[in-house]
């Protein structure tokens, strides 16, 4: 494309050092999310799109990626998919970082901010059945699972809600990338597994979904389906650029869900769910959940407020859930 036919930049041209270095995990899903982010950035600042050396990806292996044979709760607590990325950002090895927002701590390290939340993909969980089973049309979501079915999962949130609905189920550890977990269920190593529908859609695997689960039947992880971008607090120019691709609805729901998490302050051993959505009248509806991992206790509540009060809504609902939940579920 020649100079005369280039679209006018939507923001001031980037005049800083190139390439801009973007940090990401190395999984296929993380790489895909990074591609989507960079495409949005090129669209808002076309000059970057024309520069062949505008971006350089830095693949960063995190603790959560390195240890696959144990539940995350046994590996080291919060931030397992972000600690090494934060270090690269603070050490100036990268300029910004792309995260699945559900994996990002509610309190970020000093000097790092969440600068951008991108448009949310479908937040629901997806049920993946072994090829030996299927859900009959109109049947209840868990009806396809035989008695004592083996479910592969590493999520205590999913485990708690499954066992609350079906105490007979056997939950066994299954970790790894999306394709690995899909194959483990489809080939019969497990009777079923659950995955985030957002990731399956981004990778083009949504045709393998047996059923998408209503978020009231299986409350998603807070911020599931949202990609978040972090930068150094001092990098005002990058922060301004990223603000131009912020999705306002994603910002509102993420603010409510992260405030809910912060108020609950549970460990990664605590089953917590949070799902916010904008109603047709513009108000924000938030559902929160706390539970025991064995499903013996489950508390779910919903509240609404103006979208401008997203943080207060999350904090108040979180405080309500914490107050009326057994203290032991929040212990490390």
C-alpha cells in the first residue's frame, strides 16, 4: 500500500523505540490471544502495522506452565501464570504483557498496572464428553454422565459445582494445553472434562463442545473470556495507546468481578465464581459463588447496580458472601 492510500492514524503515531516487545505465555491459546491483541493495536495505530519490526514476541514460561503433575493449589498459590511475566516487565525485557485476565492477581506488583481489557468472548464453561456419551435434546446438562463418571479437571471451582450437583462424580487431575485436555476426554481417558468456551472458540475447537453450560448452573471464573494487558505504571504513552482499544463493557464487568475476588480474598484452594453482565437497561448484574471443594457447601448470590458502581457492587457482594460462608473455606 502506498503512502497516499494509507488510512489516517486513529491516534498519534508511535515515536518510541521499536520493536515493542510483548510478553506472553507459550501455549497455543496464549499466542492466539496475543495475535488478537496486536491486530487490535495495529488497527488503532496503523503506523505500527506498516512497520515490519513493530512488534517482537517474548515467550515466557511461567511456574504454572512448568508444573503439570500437581494441582495449582499445591504449586504455590496466586499468580502462577503471571509471576515470571511481571518480572520481565519490571526488568524492562518486555514493554507490555498479554494475560488471560482470570489468571491475573487482583493486586498487581508495584509499578505494574492493568492498562486494557479487551472485548469478552463467551464466558461460559463448556462440557466435553467422551465420544461414548451424548446429551439428549432437552435433557438436563449432567444427565449424559453415568454414575461415578470420571471427570478430568484441575479447577476447584468446577469441582465444587460438579460435586454439589452430582456427589457421585469422581474428579481427577487433568492439566495441559487445550488440545491435550480435549483429547483426554474425547478418547475416553476420562468420561468428560470442562474447558472455557472462550478458549475453544479462539482456537477454532468450538465444534468439539458437547454443551455450553448456563452461567447460573456453572458460575464461571471471574474474568473468564477476557484478555488483559499490563504495562509499567510509568509508561504513560503506552498506557494511552492501550486505552484506545479498551472495551467499556469488558472493563465494567471485569471491575465488578475483580472487586468480588478482592473482597473474598480466597486462596487458589477456595472455589470462587464470579460473572457479571450488562442488562438491556444498562445496569450491571453480578453473580458470585463460594463453595467447599467437595461440594458439601455452596452459596450463590446475585445483585445489580449501575455500571458506574461496578467496583462497589463487587466489593459488597463479595463481603456478603464471605460473611455468610464458613471460615474454613478461605484458609490456605
